C-alpha cells in the first residue's frame, strides 16, 4: 500500500488551475504581441542549464538560492534562476553576430529561486536588447516596460529610476575599496537617515570595515578567510537582500585580493557625506539633476549624469508622463551585475516597497569581451493579483445538462454549436438535479445551464 503521508507540495510552490492559467496565457500572448511590434523575436531556453552558467554570473548570489543537483550523467545542473544568462549563453554558443545590428529577444516562462516563505518559482515576461550601449536602447527598454505595464494594470504605474554608473564614479573618485562599497550600498537607508558620521563608522566596524585614521597609512590588517566569512555572516543576517547580490565565496576572494586598498577615514567620511546628500534628493527630474550637479561638482560623473537625464527626458517622445517617475540615486538592484541605469516598476496597489518588475543596463562580460545589453522582466503573478486588464469578449461558461440517454444527441449538438461561437461548454450527464447543478455552477463561475430534456432546450441563468 502506498504511503501518501509525505507528498505535500514543496514550500514556496503552488498548483495552478484554469482561472489563473487563463490570465497567465493572456498576459503571455499580450506581451509577445506588444513587444513584437517593437521588433522583439520570441525565444525559449532550456529550464535546465549547467550550474557554472549561473554561479559564474558577476554580482549575483546564486549559490544561496539556486536549485542545483547532479544529473544521471554526472553533470552539475541547475534550474534556471533567470533568463538572461541562458540567452547570453545562446548568443555566444551560436555565435550570433550582434556587432552590425542589435538583437532583440523576448521571453516568457518560469524561473526558480529558493527564498524562505516566498514563491520559489516565478512566471516572468521580459526582453533583452543586445549589441548597443547608447541611451536610445535604454530609453526603448524603459518605455516598453512602462507602456505595457500601464496598459495592463488597472491602477497608475510609476517607476523609480537610478544609475549605478554614477555611484561607481563616486567610489572610484574617493578610492573606496570593494568591501567598503558593499557596506555603503547595503546600508543606504541607514546612511541617508543618520546625521552622525560616528554611528556610521561604528556600524562599519560591525560589518568588518577597518578605516585608517592616518591618510598616510598603507599598512593593511591581515584577516583570514574565516574572519571574513564571519563578517559576511553579519551582513547576510542583517540584510535579506544581501544574499541576492553576491555570493560569499566571490566576496571573500575579492576582499583578500583587494584588502590593501582600504581607504583612509577622510576619504571614507567624504564619500559617505556625498552619497548621503545624493540619495536624499527627492524632487523632479530637472531639479534632481541640478542638485546632483552641485553635490558632485568635484566628482567626474558628467557623462553618466548627462545620460541619466537624457534617458528619463526622452521618455516624453513616447508620450510618457515623466511626473510619474521617481528619481532615486540610491536605487541599486544587484550590485556588480548592473552597470548603468536601473529601474523598478510599481503601482499604488503594491506600494513603493514591492516592485512587480524592473531592469536596466547590465553589459555582460564574456571571454570574448563585454557584450552591451539592457533589458527588463515583470513578475506575471504580481500583475494578476493587481487587477490585470482582461477582456473575455463576452465569452460565457455554460453547462449543457442531459439526464437521459435519448437526449444526448441533441445535447452534443448544442455543445458543438456553443463552442463554435466561442463559449466554454461542459457536458454534464450526472444524476444531479437542476438545483444541485445550479449551486455547483455558481461556485465555479458558470453563467448558464442549458437543460436538454425530451428533445427540448431550456436555458437557465445561474
């Protein structure tokens, strides 16, 4: 006898039924049709890939949340945690030439990422624009994301936009090391609200940051990888998102390789002050760029700041109201992965802390060089839960009911006729009476019962 005591579905996974699948299929088709008009070709990649494809991806911690195992042939494989890596693998493997004409791909499907108490598989729709590194491609991707989301959502869509390149320019100017940069990025909320530099320095020490008080000091403190690991455990435990940015092994390696680059207290303090002023800017595009120019007057960020302005301003060419765009210089997403502008999509129903999609520029590093790329993805189920605009075009769900054998022929013909005009029809031949069937129909969103009896048809509204 089979033991079914332990066959419950895994935590973070759920079964999908017709109602949700109708929306899923509708969204997938609408998305594909929409981006096709912008020149995006639909592609599909394997759900399984070699694990190395994802664990080597710069800036993304996949060792913490990836589903990995060894297949029967002994190869280490993983369920895809994103589409981007697979699409880049496909371009490199097939030697697709993107140097003369940019490549535009769209995709739809499930990704798998382990996260306690959350959905561990997510239905995504997204695009990748590969081969160009100018702001025109950035504007195109951001425009598609906003226009499509606006068309599908019942509430106003707004977006937060930032630029990772500006932060990278600041860190380079103040000669801030990788580990110090990570501390700042993982504590932006704390830094923006603190007026005391001493409190930030104290937290930096908890994080494992050791700042030289003497600017002439170049002697570095020796740390073992065990000590650094303990430092990262502190970071992981204090910031759930930290696990989504870089894995511990890559950070330890980077710290050991670059430990001698620790900054002095003056540089660190000035960098914190600059970052704090920048991320506290909360105003419209024109004023935000003007204030940023004042704050960063001595920092060489002119190109990235100009690009940032042009990306947002050019959205008006697509009749997008940029007053719905929040300028957020503290928006990072995945540090070490994104390289330029970044954005996240929201609606009033979600609030500013719960994005339903986003993306940005992530120029991809490969053995043959850097591949210019930008893209975005949206979480399909979050859109479903926020009143997706879905038209059934007067499609009805109908039950055709025939209790006796002599009525089956007419019942089957009635089903055929109703399906031909586009309705959803279920043939019911059970011993239920009409009242029982009416109750069941109402519970399952059927709008009409067609009762066939003695070669006659009787239509009953539910």
